[in-house]
C-alpha cells in the first residue's frame, strides 16, 4: 500500500494498493480482486472507502482508497478470539498469522466437539487425546487443541512459523515444551510417525 496523490477528478491524498511485480499469480490476483470487491461493498465508519479501481497499463490490478492517517501498526501485536490470544503481524506479507475463515474450526478444537453429539475426543482417545497439526503455520489449531486438553504435535516446513507458534503457546500460558514442534516435510514425517504408531 502506497501513499499517493489523486489528481482527477478531485485532488486528494489517497492510499493506493497495488500487487507487486512477480506476485501476480492467478491465485493472488483472485484474492486481491475479492478483497477489492468486499471493501467496495462496505459502508462503515471504521473501514476505508474505495474510491477507484482498475489495472495498470501492464495489467497489474490496483485500487485507490481513503487514506487513514495514524501511527503505523507495530511489527507484531496480540489479538483475541474466543478468549484465545494470537500474535499477528501486518508486515509478514499477505498472511498476517491467522486465517479468519478457520475461526469456527478453532472454536471446535477449543471446546472439543464438532457439533451436538459429535465430540472430537472420547473415552477411547485416552485420558489425553493427541492431535497432529500438519502444515501448522502459526499453530493456531495447535493452541486451541492444547487449551482443549490435547497433547499436540505441530508439523511445518518453516522454522519461522513454528517459532511463531511457540510464541502463540506462550501468549496463552501453555508450556510449549509439553508439545512437539517438528520442522520438516509433512509427507515424510507422516511416514515416520506411522512407523512409530503415533
């Protein structure tokens, strides 16, 4: 997002959001277009208004919106959802650390059930159920499962995100040493864990 000057049809300082060169994959463009459309439909005093949208001469999509002045967000900051704390970052690229479309699934892990009469953990799972979180990212599912009483193994190919997951455990007063954080390829580790009957 850039601070820019709009000269026509009115002169004003605006925010210009533009996809960076090289980041314009089909998936990114589709997500960007959906974001642009969603913002354009919103009419709320706490959401910046969209003034214009289009594509550059090279085909890169953009939109122009109201510039909201203020202090920059800190590099990392906590948020709460369902009473659980997570660390977010708006400086880490397109992902801020928490997938909002998974909110209900995190709640289900936290409370140990999918729906009425459909518990995630039963007497057969043992006194301490075990959860394997593959492609763990920042370990949001892991945190909820641990708060729900499970022993969790978080598996991801990024040390950076596993460290972020450990910080999410700490934010919720969970002992990360009581859970496993495994760096590696999920498919290789699934084979290894199967051999260990885990």
